């Protein structure tokens, strides 16, 4: 038996999208991702497939270096609708921040990611469709999450290094002892 990917039919795309939604709701993003790749194999410019693929990738974020941030970002930045481009890129940064939060990353990392998400949501809000408050809802969620970060923890870690602080010369040179 030859291990070769098979092509789905164009007529099967609507049902494939319903499966993507189902698998995402069942917390099986890898299954949803696979189906999105099948759709994009026959319709490479399918905006819904690109968006759903990006979301399936962000569903898998764990806060580790192996997270595929750039891949999801490229998909969202490739969306043709400016509102969707800003909104979904904001969602990417929000989900990245939440994954980093679960992984116990430093507050300054979290705050930078939440602020980037909020910038994107703010841009989306300016051009949102009528009666679409999604970007406002996401903004508010970021504000609430940022409020959970203890302020003292951020301030104490921000002042650990000054711009003029340097490691001792022997550490910079990698010798572990003073140069002769």
C-alpha cells in the first residue's frame, strides 16, 4: 500500500468545514488542522481554510518554543479582509499570551503580548462591520487578564537590570576567570 495523500472533492468542502468546527470544539485541533490542509490542497486561496488553520494551530499553543507562532501569524496576515487580518492577528497574540501565562512566563513577556493583541483589536475595532463587537470583547478579555498579573511582580522584575549593567568581563569572554 502506497502512503500517499488523497484529494478531497470541491463539493466536499462545506462538509469538511463542518468537521473542522466539530474537531476544534472537541479539542482535537490536530484533526482540524489536517482537514484544513486537505481543503487548501485543492483551494490554496480559500480564506476560511486559512483562518481555520491558523485557529487550529493557535489551539495547540502550550507556551513552549515549539509553538508555531510564525506559521499562524503568516496565515492571519495573508487574509485579504483588513478587519479579519487585524482581528485574527490580535487573537494570535492573545492566545500566545495566555499560553505563556499557563507556562509561568515572566509578567513582562505576558504584558508585551497582551498589549500587542490589544493594538490589533483596536485597529480591528476601527473598521469592524456594523453590530460586530468581537474586537471589543477580546480587548476587554485582555484587560481582565492583565489585571490578574500582580503589579508588584511586574515592577520588581522590570528593575532587575539597568541599561548600563553588564556581566563581568570573564563571563563575557567565557573563561570563568580574569584575563591575563
